[in-house]
C-alpha cells in the first residue's frame, strides 16, 4: 500500500481520516461562531 503525502506527516490512512474530520469540525465551528457573531452585531433595517 502506498502512503499518501500530507502536511500533517501522518502515514496511516485511518489516522489521517480521523484527523481531517477533527480539523474540519473545528474549522466549521469557528466559521459558525464567527457568522453568529457578525449576524448578532447587525442592526435591523429602518423602513
């Protein structure tokens, strides 16, 4: 089995998949928190 090159230096494909999943969840949570913060700071439109 040929190991894929990756920036994390992980050689085991299962371990790499778990780490990618963990990083993706972390990034998604950070983006959600940022979006929530931006939305909460918006003022209602005056009509």
